[in-house]
């Protein structure tokens, strides 16, 4: 994992808008597997080229081979059968505070129900969990390697879901205890993590549940949510046990779409626990106006030696394209507190976490990426001017 030695490096949180023809092939029933596979290969080449051409330093495949950032794992694990309630629903602190807003949101986004049902299909664990996604994972690895043949980015990563997010909305009817269930998931996902690193890429662990758990469990106080998080972090670290920290990026966020966010857990209530995660770099929301002020926490929190911060400096919950000077201001704040070499510019979250539900329009997404890159350039000019 390269550091910002001579300038602020740039990256993003993983998912990028998919081309419409790839989406059409992916959603076709029945799917023409040959045509889809061929188009997926060329699409990954296109997105790699586009990231490099836009000036992004640490890139990925846009998660083009996945339907979404969580549900993709369902086809890669055995031991589950249809059933259960499914979906995270709308039991959030924000819903109690803004019921009228969420009623209107449901009406305006009726299609969100079908999107969430795909993202969180109702499954029950009824047998031993094993990782069976080797072929699909190797397809994605091969496509990314092929796309990199004539490109030399500063780094390449591939996202993978955390154990507790894989566990979400999947009731356990097989393992004797919840701990056994969690460990089984961690063991299975370890195979995916190791395969990504062995392929020569960084692995990014996507773990929004770590901080959204508080909002989605209104009856639980901060102390109880922290206790829950400690247990999940122990399981996550167990699943990462044989992978070098410098090969691991960790990402957490507060979910997508334009919500009020007053029910979000504050970073001050979770930061010490996040820094216990076995990773070399940490990605979190820093552009969302509900969380931008939290950079001040680094005035009193010491960044562990050798670690890197990847704060979000462009947001995905607003269509407003950030001014490059604002991006530069955000980056210089962090750089002055933790050291310029320890900061990499990132987005708050992915721009296409669900394949057919882009967080912002693709043209806006790329404008935000351009602002991120230009903002990093301007911050670098200020930070390395002497």
C-alpha cells in the first residue's frame, strides 16, 4: 500500500456506475452468459482506463461483476436456503424523528422495495457454511488483471464484504450459537480475502453495518452498540488473521441516499474501536455535512504508526459537485493533524453500490471524481510547497 510521499494520492470507495448495456445483459432473463461474460471483460477494461485517465491513483474494477456490495456474497456461500423476513427495513432513529419524510420517500421510491429485496434476499442458514464462489471470484480477478496490462496505477484494490454484513438478514437455524455462526462466516470469507491478496491486489473490507447498527436499532444505547461492535471486530480480525495489515483497507459509512442522518452514530463513539481493526488504511465519511466536523477528533486521537487515513472528501448523498478548493481544504485539515504522507483522498462511499440504483447520476459521479482529483492536486501544492 503506497503512501502519499510526494503528493496526496487519490482513490474511491469501490463501486462505480455501470454501463447501461452491461446492466441490461446482467438483468436479462434468461441471461446470455456468453455475451454477459464477454461484455463484463470489456467493461472492466473500460472502467480501469477511465479511472486512470481521470487521474485516480488507487483503482479497482468498479465492482462490475457484482449485483451489489452485500448480496453478491449469497451466490458465493453454501448453507443457505430461502426464508426469513429479509431486508433491513425502516426501523431507524431517523424514521421516528422524521416520519413524514420517510412516508414521502417510500411513495417516491416504491422501486426501492424491489432493490432492497435483491440486496437483502430472505435466506436462512440451514447447513454448514462453505465458500463456493471461487470461479466467480477468479473471473473478477482475471478481468481486472487483463485490464491492467497496459496500465500502471499506484495501487489496485478489490472490495469484499465483512462477516457481519454478510450475516445481515440471514437467520441462523443450523449453528448452536450465534458465535459459531459468525465464526463460520468469517472462515468462509477468509478464503475470498486471501484470494484477492494472493492475486496481488489490496483487499478492501466493506463494513457499513459497524456504524449503521446504532441508527437501525433505536432501542439500544451507545454503550450497547459499542459492546456489539467489539464482538464484530473480534470476528472480523479473526477472518483477517493471516493477511498482512498493509494489504488491507477498511471502509465504513452510513448508507446511501439523501436522508436526514440525525440518527447516525457519531465517530467519537466508535473511532477507538475502528482503530483496533486489522487494517493498514481506514476509509470513512468526511464530506457528509453530518460528519465533516469530525476531522477535529484527530486533534486528540493519535493515528497508530504506519496507518493511513482515507477520508471521504466528496459525498454520495448529494448531487452537488464539490469545489476543488473545498476538497483541498478538507484534505489539508487531515494532513496537518496526522501527517500529509498518511492521507489518501477518497469518496464517502461507492457511486454504484447497487447495480441498478446509482447513488448519483453517472455524469455527476465523474464530476465528483474530477473534483476529488483536482482538490488533491491543489492540496498537494499547498502541502509540498516548501
